């Protein structure tokens, strides 16, 4: 017989054996919780997919979808066009195009500014024809020959980085960036020659360095970054006017005095002890006067150009004598109107961009012979894309319903899903009450098979060609004159009868399933917490019981060992006594 002790490992094993069933129950509850959470996520996803279908149906009943217009020019180098939804479906023949020209004023006399040696890099050839420096760089309307080669990027001038974004920058804005970059140069555009110049703003400055033209701007501007042209006049251009008057008498700056002048309602100050001619030109360029001002070194004259066609340059209140001396007079400069023949009728235009019958025309080049045809038609491609978007979104929600309700899916056994599927099928294949000629979705190429939709592009094209308005009426129409296509049609019916009853917050069938599942999740959380508490208490009690058992067994083991030791001692004593007695008896025999 033996009594052994109970180790901590033995206790752990015994407790785990006792808790096997408890842990199995908790695992079942955790699995149930996970399935409810997944079901809630799946219902939420399906609800959002139905809302996506609703969005596509709203687009389909929009006037923009079926009544948008596409205007196409036969020669986009000469004319580009845009048509809005109210544009009439028609054609225009454009002939005898004469471009409108921006107002410009040039100094009457050379300024006779004294020469200074400076470095200038200029366009080796014109960058375009009748360049409009106020049009975005990515727009053909700027008339820059290679405008499409300009990309988002940058270039460096004298260690200053100039960033270019053709989608947001005009030529004037890039030149302004250069002038304010701290590169120590003056960048200017000469509209008379359609060229660019980049010149050191200080006499005696070292050469101009160019680098890293990742935007291709310098290349498109035909700037020869290697060969510089030595020019004069920049000395007096950048010196204070009072200094020029004192040191180089005889220029057109001699009688300029402190005062003011006005361009297009904007007032400019002249302080001859603080301002150079270039400072004042910078101020004009940076103002809201709508005028570009620069000094043409070759002509030794100042040029004022309106930034927009159709705008005059109005000069007034020259108390400084600046306009009188630099320009020669204060006479206003008027723009030159353009003209063209449209379907044989001569039309005068103040700007090269104008709107006629809800079509926006932008003239880019003159045309003396030949013609440009502009066709305005219904933009059926836009409507086709909207119909295809509905088909795709419908199929997404249908596939999700099938997959998630299949055997093994989180929504398997949900009785509402067959009801939803039946309702979808009923409305998709049924006739649609509307004011047009088409009564079924299949009439315009939306075909139904095995629960899903597909689009027959040929049938849709035929429907558009036969009666484009009726294609739109099939989805929505306006009979009460409120301007909204909400008086019938498939979009309105499907949203009202199918989607809204499923997706409305709180009351929609799917919304209710989400709320119900959320409630089940909370119940399961409570069950899980309760079972975990029970198991933790049971585990604590088992530890107490088995620890007490181990202690008792240890005590019994100690008592048993003491008894064994005592028994061994007694056995030894008896044996010794027996051995001694036998020895005495043996001795007496001899």
C-alpha cells in the first residue's frame, strides 16, 4: 500500500477535465454570436446594394440622363463646342471666321532707356498663333501649338523651382510664378510676336540657368536654354525712377512724378523714389485690372494687353504723369470684335467664346475659306452608361441574395429572401405604365434570365433611334408640370414599391432584420458573459476543492511515512532481540 501526493499539474488536468463541457457550451455561444454578427453585416451590405440600385434609378429618371446634348465640331483646331441640355438638335455651318482681338495699347514713342548688359533667353520662334495667355494650358483654346505636350511637373530657373499644372494654370499664371519665385528674372509674353522672354532683372547678373523641365514647359515655349541673347535697357528698367531721372536724363521717365493713375477702375500709386518702371508693371500684372503689362526690350516700349477679349482698357486720373509719358497718352484702348457667318447669317462677337442657342462656341483660329460643321445631337452614350449601371447594380444585389441564402450561407433559411426575389422578378418582367411607346424593359434591350439582367445594346440602339423620348419615359416622366420626372415610370414604381419597403430606416423589411439580428447579438453577449461567469466560479471552486484534497493527501502521506518508519524501527528491535537470544542459546550448548 502507498499514498502519493497530488501535484499542481495533476490539479490542472482534473479541473480541465471537469470544464470540458462548459467550454464546449461557451464555444457554441461564441459561434452563434459570430454568425449573428456576420448576418448583420450581410444584411447591411444587401441594404446598401439596394440603395445603390435606387441611386441608379434616380439617375435614369433625371432629365440630364436622357436629354443631355453632345455638340461635335468637324475641326477642333478652328472651333470647339459644348452643348447643354436645352440645346436644339440641329447643325450649324460656320464660315468667314474672324477672331476677336483683345484690347492692346503700345507706347507711342520709344522710352530711350539707357542700356545695361543683362542675360535674356527668348523663344526662338512663335509658340503659337494668336495665343490666348488666359486660357488653361491643357485647353486647345490657348492656341499654343504644342499645348498638349505640357504635363504636370516643374522646371528650375536659377535654383528656383516652378511648378506647372496644365489643368489649373494659364500661361500668364506660369509667368507670374516665375516673376515671384525669387529666381531673379523677369518673364514676359509678347502677344505681338507670340513669344516668351526670360531676362535677368539686374544688370551685370550672371547667366540664367535652366534645369529639370519635367513639365516640358520651356520646350513648348521654344526657349533656347543654352543660347542667351544679350540685350540692353534693363538698367533703367529696374532702377528707381528718380535715379533714372538724375543719372540718365532724356528718357520718357523724366517728367514722371509722385501720384496715381487708374486702369479699368483700379488705382496704382507711383513713388519715384521707391518704384522702378518694372515695379509698376509688376503691380499692374498682379492687380484685378485685367491687364497684362510688360516692357518690350526690342521695341523699347511698354505694352498693355487686356487679359480677356471683349474687354477695353480704360485709362484715367493720371496725376503721376506715368501713363502720359510711358504710353504717350491716356486714350482708352478698345477691343476688336470678331465675326463669323452661321448658316449664312453674319454674327458679331466680342469674345472668341460665346453662346448661341445653348451651345457654347470657342473660336481658336480664323477661317477665310471652307467651313466648319457643328452637329448637336442627343448624347445617347450618357443614357446607355446609366442603363448599364442599373443593370450591373441590380445583378450585384441579386447575386448577393443568392449566395448568402444558399446552404452554408449566413442568411440560409431567411424566409424573407424568397419573397424579395419573387418581388424583384415580378416588377422586372411586368409592363410599366408610362406615357411613351415602350411598355417593358425588354423593349429597350434590358433582358431577364435566371433572375439576372443583361443589356442587348443593339435593341437599345434601335429603341433610341425609333423614339428616344420614349426610352426616357419608360423610367420617369412629368405630367403635372413641376419639372420633376416623378409621375410614373419604372424608376418611380420600383423605388416606391420594392426598394423603399426594404430599406427604410426602422420600418423597412431589411432594416428590421438588421435590428432584430442586432437584438439577438445583445442577447447572446449576455448569455456568453453569464456562462463565462459560471465557468470562472466553477473553476475557482474546483481549485479550492482539489487544493484541499491535495493537502489532505499530503498529510496522510506524511502520517503513513511516520507509521512505516515506526514499524521499521520495531522490526529492527525484534530482530536484534531474536538474534541475541539465539546466540546465547548456542553458547550454552558448548
